[in-house]
C-alpha cells in the first residue's frame, strides 16, 4: 500500500473560477476509486509551507497512482499553480 501526500498551491482566481473549481473538485474526487485511489483526507492549509493545503491518498500499487496522477494533473492544472508529492510505502 502506498500513501501519497499531494501538496497544492492555487492560482489567483475570480469568484466565478473559484466556484467552477469547487464544482469540478466534487466531480473529480468521486472518480478516484476507478483508479484504485482512496482519498484519506483533504487538508486546508499546510502551515510552514508555501502551499494552500494537501491531500492524503492511498493506492494499492504504484501503477494505480501513476495512472491516477496523469489523469488528475491534467484536470487541475487550470487552477492549481504548483504541486509537490511525497510517496511512501505504508508500514502497517
């Protein structure tokens, strides 16, 4: 089992774009399971960093994560300026 922390930094958005991003997020997270990805948590703020927040996800295998990431990054790039990931193997 892989645990992945995905830090994200939003672009400056208009009120309309923020609403569009929120709606899209609801649609995106409902599709994680088709990639074998489980959303563990969505965290506002990443205190001590330049990021606005971070996701914690789990994947049964690395290939699932790679397929997910290719799909996911293409859908968020219009409102996410930067990401950083930390990937670990779950010990227990």
